[in-house]
C-alpha cells in the first residue's frame, strides 16, 4: 500500500462534486507545460487509438493533427466536458467515491491523467482499473506540475516535493501487477530546480510518468 490512511486526507473533506460544481474554463498549467505534454502524447499515442482521458475538462492537450479513434472523457463537471472538442463522449464520476470504471477489460489503447493525480485518494484502485481497461501494451500517461488546488490535494501530495511526487506516482503504478516499470520524463535539472527555488524559474515544471500494460497482465 503506497499510502497510509492519513496521507489520503484532504483539507476540504466535502464531496469533490461540490468543488467542481461550476465550470472552470481556464488552463491549469502554462503554455510551456502544455506544449511538452502534447509532445509526449505525439510520441506515445498511435493514430486511431481508443483513448480514455480521465479527470479531463474542456481541453485534452492532444495533438490537433493526430487522428484518434474513440476518445472518451471523464471528469466532475459536465459543462466543461461538453466543451471539449476532442471528446466523442464523456461521463461524470467521482473516483474518490467509486473507483470502478464501467468499461470492459482491454477497451483502450491509452489512458491519460493530466494535472489531476494529486486529487485521488485511492490511486491504487484507480491504476488497477486503468490496467484492466487497457489493451495489452496500452499506455497510461500521468502528467503533473507543482500547482494544485491545495485544499483538494491529498496530504501526501500537499507535503511532498517534486521528487516525492514522482516517487509517489511511480509507487501507484508499481502497486499494480500488470503495469510495466514506469519511465519518467521531466524538464527539471538541478539548475532549473535551484533557479525555481530562487524565484527565477522559467515556467511550470513538467513531469510525465509513463507505463504500459504488460501483455501477461491478468484483468482486475
Ligand atoms: C486541474 S483539473 C485538470 C483538468 C484537465 N485534465 C486539464 O489538463 O486541464 C482537475 C480535474 O480533476 C477532476 N477531478 C478532481 N477530483 C475528482 C474526483 N474525485 N473524481 C473525478 N474527477 C476528479 C476534475 O473534474 C477536474 O477537471
């Protein structure tokens, strides 16, 4: 178990649906971050893939030129999701109350979680479900920066450094039999970290943790 019970707690304990009740038509990270995320998607997503964009909103950060198969969105605000031009369909589900995905085993080629993993209280259950709905060799791409809605992030995230966030997401993935050892993509160097600490940083730090469903994985 990567997380102890107290590490799953939030400062705002109210139902997450209340917090996301009104649409936020904003971008949650800067353009440099989004460009790097789009480049990662361009590298890892194949044309015609079926994609599940978990914890999505009105933007998906997918490359415009990439022709995809079915793109399913998920989040907590239907108004935001309805404005997302890449989604063929979407569903609203509070993953902290119900981590089960309704899709059959091996439905998707790729599952994405962009700048949202910090809000998951039971990430092991979610990544287990992600593994189940991925096709063999399908990819899960989890990206994050250092921004968050502080009161809605879990304690382990609120009190962690960037490096600890990377280790945390890696531990979520390693907790699931059937996901490969994750790789980490980051724009952070010792120099950029130091400049950021001095308040001279150049943009949002970028982290993507990438794993695949191994072909030998058992469902569930
Ligand atoms: C910072 S936004 C990121 C949205 C989008 N992925 C992006 O890159 O702009 C966080 C998203 O996480 C989703 N979210 C937060 N808590 C959630 C929960 N308990 N269950 C499901 N989704 C949740 C919200 O719908 C929200 O859109």
